[in-house]
């Protein structure tokens, strides 16, 4: 939140009133998925791999993605 506040203040000064907002900044991945109402089919298209164009299943991004699915009670895709 502090970074968003500071970058927003900078953008207001530099870009003539542009502001940066992050309405979901306080939500973790599981809460964000629940609040968003995204359906399983749409979420299954996504991956967050940090090392490949396809989900490697081992990097931090993939592990977080799979853990989010598990926390939501969904089976792996």
C-alpha cells in the first residue's frame, strides 16, 4: 500500500493528475478469486510460471497457483 500511495503521488505530479489505485491490494490470492467470482473454466486458462511460457509446475508462481486451487477446494487441472 505504501508503494502504491507513493507512485500515485509521483504520477499525479509528473503526469498531471494520473492516479494509481489498487483496490484489491489487501487481498491474498484465494480471497481475490472468491471476491472476483471468476469461474473455474476461466481460471484454468491462467498460469503464473516464472520460468516458462507454459506452467512448469515447480517454480514459485506455479506452486502458488496450485496452492490457490487447493485452498479453494478445486482439484488440480
